[in-house]
């Protein structure tokens, strides 16, 4: 079976996990769709997946499908989902040829009647090597040139790009350039000037410098609810509120209210009626909170249930103690979801303004 070689494509890789590969893919897909109209997307190897119609589908493929309505079968946008025992089963009985065939067939279906296909990798260039499907190997299989996304900076990003590029080159894959992500806005010009010089010395182009936006790394109440396996006490449409700061109610009411601001998540034991009343007073006076988590394994009293039932922001109940709740929220890996409309709009605007799509297309 011959792989489709006529449809233009690009492979988006990264120097490590959570460097902004999916964020950039999301923005690039929007720009490509405006340019070409019919665009396809594939994440050949995915590690975070959900089950849809008995199929394991990578979360990023679901995101792209729901945001852009790409008219590609979901199972082809995510041909290989790495389940917990995937590596063990592969090492026991390698089925490399079958996996290659599955990826080729999926790509051909995704590319059918499309004018461009964006391929998204998983982590750094070597991820997947243990089952012979590193990002570098997959990019070669798909005959795709590569754009590497790295964290903002000069020295460390260029060092890491050089390391990742070496593996792509070993597979005979061309790296056409680099996008620096999460650059502090006040350092944008400085980073752009010197990173461009440093990359040029390595024969690489700087294709974009994307400024850091804290909101993109901030979790929503819905994500926190899922992480805590919490119950929502009140009926509110604000479950997608973004949390910018966490306040633990471990002080008196007069002190805790000094920390009430828009974007704050208040974590408070369920038996602290005084703090819950203080939050009620603040909200009734026109103040805004992102949400409240009632912690500890204490059932909310009837008075608390009556109070929180009128809150405009979500009130979650978790059996975990306040410290554990705060730690879980702090350690959350925030991924953009289809319902995060505010974040998606911001990403599309950022990539359109700060990534040079024309340079990418020229190199392909």
C-alpha cells in the first residue's frame, strides 16, 4: 500500500511534554483552515485518550474534531492509543508492521480530499521509541517535515532543539524551524532577536515567538471537579469559570475576605459556616469568585446547603482535606478542552499574530 504523498503536511513536535504543542496545533489548524478550507488532522500516537463508541480516541483528536469539524473519522485521527499495557504487550509480541499499516491507512483517510494535513506528535522526538514508533520514526513514515515547539528562552530551548533535531535527522527527517512558546511578554523582542541569531547558527529558522498567557495554564472549575471527583452542590452555568488563584480558608472571616477577588477559588472546610457566610455576603455585594470547594469528609449542614444553593459560582464538595485539594489543583496539567471557548479564541488570535504560517508553507 502506497502512502499518499501528494497532500501537503507538517509534523508538529516538541522538545518535551507540555511545551505547547497542542496549543500551537490548535492555532495553526485555524490558520490553515482559513487559508485552504479543507484541512485534516492526525495524532498518530496518543497517550491520553477517552472512549468513544468503544474506540480509544486521543483527547487532542477529540478537541480538534469538535472545534474545527474536520469531517475526518475520529478513529483515523487517532489510530494508536497507548493503553497502560500497550508497551508490555508490544515487547512480548512486536507487531510493528501492523502498527505502520494502521498509521498509513489512517493518514490516507484523513488526507482524502483535503488540501493540507497537520500531524501532531507526542512529547519529545524520542517518545515512543520503546515500541519502535518514536516521533522521529512516525514523521519519517508520514514523509512529513517537522516544526519543533519549545519553551521560551535562548540557551536551554536551542540546546533542547539541537538534541531533538539530531534524532529527526538520524531518521532522515527535515526540521524546518522552531516556534518558541510561553515567552514572557516583556522579553518578547529580546528573545526574538537572540533566539533567531542562535537558531540561524544551527541552520534553523525561527517561525514564531508566542507570548505567555497565564489564562492558558489556568484550570477551569469543570477540570477541577473531574480531578477531585467532586459533587456540584448548586445549579450554575459557570462551571467553566477559570481559576487564577487559590485561597485556603484557614483564618477568620475578616482576614479571608481580604483575599476575595475575581478568579479566586476558595477552599474551605464544610463546617466553616462563618467563611461560607462571608463568601455569600461578598457575592451578594457584587463580588466575583471563580468557585468554592467545601473540603474535609464533613457533610454540609442544612444551613450551608441553603446558602450555597443561591451562589452564582459553582460550589463543589470533596471528601479530601484542604491541603490535598489545594495540592491537586496546583499540580493539574491543564489541557484545552472543546468547551474552553475563551481559551480557544485566544490561542487562535495568538498563533495568527505571532507564528509565520507563510514561512512554514514555503519550507514545505
